């Protein structure tokens, strides 16, 4: 078995700390956790940590990503590929400030072994149409997803790119945040990962998650339903 069955959950609000219960897919125990935090209204790094069942996640290389020009934005991505709690589990995104509207999304995936981040790409622009990121998978079955912020004023103005699906979207006034994944979650072909929008600000992180090779974790560094409480 390779990476296979994904489950998603999340919250959208302006609280200092964001917490919710994530339920993994019933087909097997989770072997990877990815959490995206999209902050479409401020460039400051307010996030102090992310835990899943009390176990800390690490930020991936290239995270956090921030943009202070034009529309200020901030996006981060957090990952855990081993020692993952099973069953319904509390996910916590801790912040030192309630400033800035945020969308927090958790994705878990089943697999036969521990998992790693295989490839990463990012996009940052003050003016771009249909932002795109490219992930090279080398024939490996990977969970492909992204977290992003867009300068478009409403979620009606954004949509998944070809072969992508909507996991979560949230309006933030003059901008919005989102998380999309490959449809149906796992692919082994090199793929463009992004979203559709008119010419506007954009900030995004895309990841490919696969089973760990030779016990090595790549690209890590220390560091759906959406409810509106």
C-alpha cells in the first residue's frame, strides 16, 4: 500500500488559538499529517506552533511564506510523518495574536509506512492570473495539496486548477484563503498545482507527500468541512 486515503478538516476564525477535532479516514491509521495556515490579511508571523494530538509538527522548508507589498499575506505549512496518534484527534494551531483572519486546514493520509515531504513549490506575487506551482513526483504516489491566500475579495472569485479539488475556502473581506488538493488526492505524475483567479495578489505553498525512502525525511526543518465558531 502507498499513500492512499485522505481525510480533511479545518476552522476559519480570528482567534488567538485555533483548535478542532480531526477524524482520519477509516481505511487505516494516519501516516502523515499536513496542516496549512492561510492568513490573507496580514504578513506578520503570528503562528507559534502546531500540534496534532499533542505531538508537534515541523514547518517544511520554505515555510512560512509572507508578502508585505500590495495585499499583505502570510501562509505556512506544517508536517508530521511518523509517530502519529490514531482516531479522532485534536489539532491545535497556536498564535500569539488574534489579529488577522485565518483559515487552518488539516489533511491526514494513510500509508504502509512513515511518510516524507518529497517536493515543495511556492508562489508569491503582487499581480498574477491563475497562480501555478509545479511538483515533480518522479513516478512516486504522492498526496498533492496546497494552501494559499488570494487578493480576490470573495471565494466566488477563486476555483481549483485543472485536476484539483476544493478542500476549504474562507472569505477575509478584501481577500480570501484556501486549500486545494489533487483530485482524487494521490497522483504519481508531475503536476501543476494552483488555483484560478483574476489578476490579483497571490501567495501559496504546494507539497507532495509520499512514503519515506530508507528512513529519511526530506525538506523538513524545525520550526473538509470548515466551521466558523
